[in-house]
C-alpha cells in the first residue's frame, strides 16, 4: 500500500511516494534505508512535477533520492490512509484480545475469559486502544472494562537488582510494572515488579538485552 510523505524546506514543498509499511518501519528505526517509488522526488506528486536538482541541493544538501527520502520521512509527514488506519486499529484490537485471553481470568470464578467475550466488553466499554505496545496500556484498559466484567490479570512478582551503569537505560522498561523501588548507596537499584505472566519471558529478554545480562532477578513466591 503506497502513500505520500511530504515536507516543506527552503520555502518549497517536496513529496515522495513510498510503501507505507516500509516508511513506518524506517521512521521507527526498524530499517536502515527507504527507497522512494521510481527514485523520484516531487514538488507535487499528484501533478507529477519533479523537483529540480538545484532545489534538492539547496533544501537537502544532496541530490541522492534515498538520502532525501529518509530526511522527508524522519523530518516531515507520512500521510496515513484511512485503509491503513483501519488495518492497524484491527491489528491492535486483536493483540489486546489475545493478550487478555492468555493472561486474564474471571476474578470471581478463576476461569479463563473467551476472546469473544473480551471483544464484546471492549466494544461495550468503548475502549480507545492506542497505537502503543499492548503491555503499556493494559492497566488502563483493565480499569475501563472492569466495571463490566470481573477480570483479573495473572501476574508474577519478581525482585530485580540493576547495576548503577544501567539504571537510566532500563528505568522506562521497569517503571510500568514497579511496586517498590530502593536506591542503594552504590547507585544500583532494587525493584519489586508485578508483571503479567504471559510476557515474563519477553520481559527477561528485554532486561537482559539492555543490561547485557548483569541484572539479577528472582521470583517472589507467594506464601
């Protein structure tokens, strides 16, 4: 699915036609380069007006189409089509339903909750699912649907000791799960976290990647 990315520089408009998924990946630093369709830089893509080399040099300091495309996507605007927005919204809804069906239970009976029931209650509560990782918004989603359904996320509590060298890099990763924190004299951090059971292995992978395996963690067993 193609779309337009555009920017205004040096008083002129510049546009490229790009594959929308590739553009989003590039903007999120998930790919290293982006090729504009036909290697063309337009001043008006609908009318087919091509930017002159002089205009490109003045605005971007180069005439290389790949380099210019990267600057347009990172510094400008990628137009998201209605179809793309709809597809992404449906994908995120499915991710939320899958997460809850794997990790949540009926707090009254202890039984799993079916995906169909979860989908129905999300619609009934008019939950606005955001374009961010599911685990980052799950607490807010639970708070919105809990008046309509007795729901509880199965979690595990873990204690993690993070060396001082990595506390700044890892803090955003742990902050959403934090129950307690204790800063030590040497600058290291000890935290107690409550993490959904279904993502515990992914969390450990991310933690070890950031700290190069130097964080020490242990599960806290409930008595």
